[in-house]
């Protein structure tokens, strides 16, 4: 079991199940863009662990974490004023629909769904 105390030069971080704590200012002002937390029990996360991580965009949790765990981590990053989304990874035990998408002719920065391969499509956040 271990604790991360400082990570100043990382961009993508994969945190193992054995992690117990993300300490004070751990990722403070780092260029980190992505975090994956593998454990079902989330580590203790210091209130300022991700302080000033202006490039952080996504935190992925283990697919079997609860929605409440996801919401708790999202509340933390929201409190810090970060433009970051917290997600649960796609459940590998569930069959997912595959979508076809195309760019909008008038606005190529936007996509629209043109079809999917399953009877009942599920989209999960």
C-alpha cells in the first residue's frame, strides 16, 4: 500500500488498486491530462490534490465503482474549479451498442448519429 506525494511532470496517470491516498498538492500545477483509478475502493483524495491542474480533462474510475463514488470525485474537481469530467469505465461484462456517426455538413465540428448495431442502445456516463 502506498501514497503519492508529488507528481509534477506526468501527463497520464494510472493509479493501482493498492493506492491508499493521494496527498496534499500531489498533482499541483502539473501538466496532467488524464487519470485512471483502478481500485474499487477509491483512495483518500486530499482536497487540494489536483489543485491548479488546468490541463486535467478526464478521470476514469474502475467500471464497478458506484455512481456515488463518481459523483463524489466529480464534486471534488468541481470545487477546485477544474474543467474535468469523472467517468466510470465501460462495463466489460455488458454488451455495448456500436454507433455510426457522421459530421454535420454545415458544421464539421459536430457529429450526428446515423445508426447503431443493437436493438436497445445504451449510452452511459
